[in-house]
């Protein structure tokens, strides 16, 4: 297994953002956003470089095709956040509380997701490279058709995950606290699991090849 290359985010001295609402195609550099309510706002195609987003509300916020680079997202929360086809590179996400986040077609490279809970994230057709999930809960994560390379799940709970048509390389599930795969058990080629996880997943493997266990 090749080790995940983790982000090394070193933020410069940040300036508080006082520009009001977000703007599509906006350019945000070296800014700190704190306790902002971005519900229903759109920053489609925006660029965030060397930014910190702390405790902001992202209900139905549109960040599709945005680029988030060398940045930190801490304590963000929201339902229906649209990050479809976004690009996250060298990003740390901590203690997020999100539901129904749209990340289909997104590209995540050198990203750490630490703590928090994300319900029903849509990662269909996404590309994840050097991504570490640490101590978080992922409920019904949809990785259908996604590409995962050098991805780890340490002390995470994966509940009813969907890996249909996913492609994996150097994916390490051994550190996960719990692994429950609803669909796509046949797409684990390229992943590593522990002996204990093999026993837990045995009924799913048996069902996949048509074996009845009685």
C-alpha cells in the first residue's frame, strides 16, 4: 500500500472577509470567513486560495465548479450544498455536519476529512486521490463510478456505502471502525481489508457470487 500524501496547509495571516455575500466566479484570496450564513447563495466557479471557512452555514449553497486550494473548512454545516465538479486540493475539513452534499464529478486531491458527520454525500464519478477520512461518520456515501487512489478510512464509520462501478487503487479500509457496504462489494479490487472485516463482509461476498449461508 502506498501511503496517502497528506495536505500541509500553512495559512498566511488572514484578512476578515467583509464583502457581504458570495459572488459567482468570485476570487477569494487570503481571507477568513467566520460564522457567515451562505444559505441559498451562489459562488459557482469561484476560487478560494489560502482561505479559512469557519462555522459557516452552507444550506443549498452553490459552489459548483469552484476551486478550493490550500484552505481549511472547520465546523461548516448545511444541507444540500452543491460542490458538483468542484476541485479541492490541499484542503483540511474538520468537524463538518453536512447532509445531501453534491460532490458528483468533483476532484479531491490531498484532502483530509477529520471528525464530523456527512449524511448522503453524492460522490458519483468523483476522483479522489490522496484523501484521508479520519474519525468521521459517512452515512450512505455514494461512490458510484468514482475513482479512488490512495484513500484511507481511519476510525471511520461507513454506513451503507455504495461502491457500484467504482475503481480502486491502494484504498485502505483496515482502520475503519465499521464498514457496511450496501452495493458494489464486487468493486473492492484494489482495496485492503482486515481479517475481521472479511468476516463481517462474508455474507455480502457470498451473496455476490450466489452462495447461500445457512
